[in-house]
């Protein structure tokens, strides 16, 4: 197993704050909030997952903390917590917050908002991360309300204040990874590779009767290697279920002759890996072999395009056309048209990778050295119960691209 990278230091987070203040050239205060906890049921919360941009600036995993950067002053405002909450969830350690983030001043909610409120009354603008809609229709997701609550609270102190959105600024910063980030991503990738190598040995694979058994051994492999766990809900999907892109129930029985899609990634120091392999449970049919070969050709074509200066829109269009040729050769479509291609290849080829599996980045900006991205073409044929996906993680270099997960055979 690979050795884990060291946790990121306060200097990393302080450097990120300095960079965002340099990129955002205005004099307005910058106010960023952590996410809040979300109810799972009754009096129980879902496991807390931090706003990745807030974490990028602070390294703090506590909910409801507010970061303020104002001229040469920066401070944290911590929420009020009840004695019951302290007993069940633990009290906030202010010294730990300062040590982790490098922010040298921590204020209580009462004192911090009194201090910030007085400042807000004297300014015309405040920079923050704008809230997403409360509900994202296309994804069927309710979003964390913390940013919207912060924006409303800022307006309460000064109804005329104008809020400036710095999401694009942070996306551009997060898009290009620093050496310590690359080390964390590589550590996550190495854990994922080592675990998948163990799981997919023919002697091991033949022992599994159900998808959840595979998932359980992947989870065990990640944790034993020192990872925090899964970077995203693991996908272990065989046969017909592999045609559902985010099949995360992982409850199906495994059958000889089917293909098994494993789309998983470990998380190390908050950074994600994202790797997919499609393995055969026994001897694959000639048709399945042909689909696997076609996906491999699209994968090779996609990776050949990656280099600095590439625009993601152009890249995706070229791959869609090439995929169309492969689908036509397989007899699945007659003409290479967008709707026809997307019926069998319904997702983008690439996404950025970092703190989030689908990481923050500016898709309108040309690729540049230090950008890390996944490449994951796939073909899904529900009427034939064949789903195939292949995915590796790449870093753009000065003269091309490096596959960070090359140690895992295709």
C-alpha cells in the first residue's frame, strides 16, 4: 500500500486566503460560511460534509463557522451551541480552529456579528459565495441552506448592501492544483488502485455472490490503507444495473457471464480519487468484448486530446463525434446525431477532480498545467443488459498529460 500524504498545513489554507484576496481586487469584506448540518431523521443528522470552498480556505470541518477577510484583518465567528449539543457532538475547540486554519482570531457569535455588523453598515459591497437554488431540478437535490442564510443575515445588517459573487474566482483557484494537493490526490488514487487490484484478482472475484460483498471489501481496503473512506457513494453494478449510471444500491446478485462496473474512489486528506473498471464475471460474450473495445478506443482518443490550451466544450464535441462512429460500428445508431449518441453515452467524458469528485473549476477556461481531471467514456445498452465504463485520473502537464492512475491495468 502507498504511504499516506501528510495532512495539509495551516500555511496551505493561509496561502489560499491570500490568493483569493489577491484575485478579488476589490476592497469589500469577504465573508464565507461553512455548511450547516442536515437532518437525517428525528433528532439525527446526516454525517457532516463541509462546503469544499470553505474548507479550501480554512481546513475547518466544523459546521456553521463564518470566515471574514476584511482588509488586513481576518477572523472566525463560531456559532452558539447548547450544552446538550456540546455533550453529544463535542464542544468547539477554538485553539484547534486557529491551529488548523492559521486564522489568529476567533470570536463568539454574539461578539463576532456585533463587530461585523458595525462594519457592514459602513460598506456598499460584501463579497461572498452565492447560494445555489434551494432545489436543483435537473439533479433532484435540495441544497445546503447555509449560504442563503448567510446572505440574508448580511442583508439584515444593511438592506442596501450589494453582494458580490466570488464563486468564479474560487473556481479558478481550485482548478489548478498545488503540489500538496497533487500529493493528496495521488495518495487517494494509490489506495484505490491497490484495493481494486486485490478485489479484481480472478481468485478473489469468483468468491463474491452479491454486489454488496464487493462494496464491503472495497470499504475495508480503503480504511485499512488509512483513507478517510469513500470520496463518493461507491458504484458496484453488474448486468442490467450497470446501465443506471449512479446505481449505488449495490444489492444485486452476481451472475456468470455478466460485466461488473466498479466506479469507486478513496478519500485522503479531503481529496478524491475516481477510477472505474469494467470486469467480466467469467468469459465475456463476443458482443460484450466488442463494446469494451469500443469504449477503450474512445478512452484512447480522449486522452490523446488532452494538453494545455484545450477548451472543454471543443474536447467534449470531438469525443461525441468519435463515440458516434463507434456506436455506428456497433450497429446501435445509423447516423451520428447528438440525441442518438447521447442515448447510449448520456454523460460528459471528463470532469475536474480534487476536494470534490466533480470538483470546482471553470469549464470556460482553457486547460493549464496542474489541472486534474477524470476521463470516463462509457457505453450503456439497456436492451442488451450491457454497461461498460472506463475511467482514469489525469494531470495536465506543460507538454501534455500524465495518467495518475496508470498503475492499474485497463
